[in-house]
């Protein structure tokens, strides 16, 4: 444990950095809010801080990518039924419609004492409130040979939608009929719990149509399917009989790029034609580098009332990077929900108003079992003051009874509306 | 070089904000807001992920729009989803997660004025 890490934890445990402690009120129109990361969490936070402050707080969004590319729906691009253009949205509406300052750059470091962030370009920006929404970092070094195999273009992760999404589809398209696609799943928690199983469906859907002798092998480090288990199992059996093989408790420890061989902690080696290995995940780099990832050094503990990091002052963390409350998935929908609660709390704190003591979060997650049929899982999370966490409401939420085309239409409706809600 | 673009972008956005000035000026100032106003808008925003920001649903997106409902109609629908009287896919499951008071607040914020 480094010194800063230790200090952060001791201060947090001493209760000296309670996230809700009100700061000296400043004129909200002079307040500088800097948001790092333009995903579902960060983009939504930038927009809603402007909205909830009635366009008074100054908000800067720092994001290195030119456009927003959605992870939800990207499995359909891998399966070939949709294109990248269909899952890409521009950032410029945040500036045009909401007055958010957009800076295309990366944050290299945070100076918590000076309350500044330093960008890769060398610029330093001052903040009164910092919002970090850096997503996940794939811990490539946890699978021996994975970094080299990825650099050689042999194994792709495609767990952040972008060039690898397209490249993975091309690998499937280039594969012979009768070939093997293997996906490995790390121990939970990871970004998008149903994502790997949906991806298996999309690859199988592509094979069924184009390469029917091919196989999909799933190697899961977990004891069972992490999300929508019954629905996925049924979809695999009915839509892709004999094509998908699910192997629980298979922990990948190494990959040999030359022979395309996967090595496991316990079981025998397996060879495949297309390897899609997902390593363990942790909070995005800037959160870990800033010393605020105080949950096993992997995730950031936050005060769920305002999403302030427990190990820092005036730094709020959203989305996949946080230490989750029970049954809270790492999803885009959830990150968007975090952002609205945080935005309301940040505006309240800057405006010297009382922070909401009873926030609500929702999650909705649609998974495509083929190109058109969909199943969902949904939940409502109310803040529990006694336990200082979010808890799902008994009797609420749930799963689809079966895959339907109607939910496929709603899934696209969800995507188009959440993209607009986050970015337009 | 990238910074130059960024500055340009900011300048353009400033101009655009300027053009939208009448909209922004007509919006309430921060002094006119309150904790309960922000909390209520934040609660209603839990609907926006699927049904659009401030109940403005993306046209032809496939998602049922809610912007045409007035507060009374919206509340009646939400309560029907909660009680099970109204069938659906996700809404019966989500509505059961809110208190009656929260549904009332949501309908009053998002209902057509």
C-alpha cells in the first residue's frame, strides 16, 4: 500500500472525508465542474449538472474519443446483424444544446490538493468538483501471454466498443466453417454481466446462418452463468442446439498466441480458431492512479447519496468504476442512473442546498438471443438510510418470461433513448 | 494541433449557446430552484433512460412515448402497472419498485402541462 492510498483509507475510515459534508458555498455560476470520461456515466452527468443547475454551473467534459460508441448493442456488430454507424453518436449536442465545454483529451493525473487535473496535452484545468467516470480497465496481465497475443492481433477482447468490435467480426468472417470460437469470462464483477452470454448468442446466430458446422465454446471462471442464466440456457438449447458448449469453473490463466491455445488453472488446454478472452477487470486507470480505488485496489468506494469517493474530497465517481451495492450491475443504464443522482447532489452541494436523502436508481438490461429476439432483466434500487446502501425493492424488477421480437423493438427504443438522454 | 481544434469547438459551442440565449434566459435562474425541485426532477429522470429526457421520447424509436400524457393519466397508468391491472413487459416490474408518493411526483413532473 502506498502512502497516499494508506492516508486516503485512514481518513475515510476516520470519517473525516464524509462525502456529504458541505463545503464553503461558492457562487454556483462560478463553479467549475470537470467531468472525466464521456461514457454513459460521464456524458449524462455533464448534461444533467447543466440541467439541474438551470445552466449555471460551468461544466467541462474531457473525453479522448471523437464519437460515442455504445457497448450495449455492440455484440450485434460482432454478430454481423448491425453496423458501427448504428451504435455511434456524436458528442457535439452536449455543447450545442447544453453548453458543456468539450475537450478531446485524456486526464493524466489529478492533484487533489490544488484541485486540478493535468491533461495529456499538458494543459492543467482547475475544478471545484471533479467527476470521474473512467469505466473499466482490463487487467491483461492476469492472463499470461494475453497482452502479446492482443498486440499480435490474435486475441481480441472487444469489451470496449470500437476498432476491436469490427476486428472481431472480421475474424469470425474469415474463420472456416467447422471452426471454433472461444470466449472466456472472468470472475464477477465485470462490465456488463449478461454481455458475454449475449455475445455467445450473437456469434452462434452468425454461425447458424453462415458457418453451421462451427462451435461456440464458453469458458466461465464463475460457477454458473452470471446473469439471466435460465433464459440464456434455454435460448442456447432451442436456437442453437449442439452449437454452444458452456463450461463453468474454467479459469483461464494463459494463452499461447502462436498455437492459439488456452490454458486453464485446472482443466486441460483447449485450442480455438477465434479467441475472445476477457480478463479480470478493475476501475479505470485514472481512478486507480489517483489512489481512490480503496476496495481491493480495484474499485472505488463511494457514498451512495452523492457518489463522492470515500477516499477523496470533491471527487465523485460513477459507473463501472465503483464498488457496487448488492445486486447493482456494472451497466450503461446503471451508470446513467448514477450520473443523475450524482448530478443532483453536486448541484445541491454547490448551491448550498440539502442533498437528497432518498435517491432512486433503476436498471434495465436487454440481451439479444439472436438478431431480433430479446430478453430483459430490470430492477429498482432505493437508498436504504440505515444501511447506507442501495437495495432492490422486494417484489419489483425481474426477467422476461421468454425471448420476444417485441422486446427486440423495445431494446432498440431503449438504446436510442438512452443515447439521446446521455448525449443530446 | 488537437488543442486548436478543441478551442475552435469551444468557440463554436459558445456561439451556439449565444444563439440559444433566448431559451437559456427564459429558463429559471438557479435562485429560483430548491432542493425539492432538484430532487423531484432527479426522480423523474429515472424514466428518461427509456422514455427520453423530460418525457421527450425519440420519435419512431420503437419506445412508447409518454409526452402526450397529462399528470392524471400518467399517474393512473403508473398505478395500474404497479397494481398489476395493466399488463406490460418491463413497466409492471419497474412500477412496483416505487412508492405511491414517488409515482405521484414523477407524474406531476413529467405530465403534459
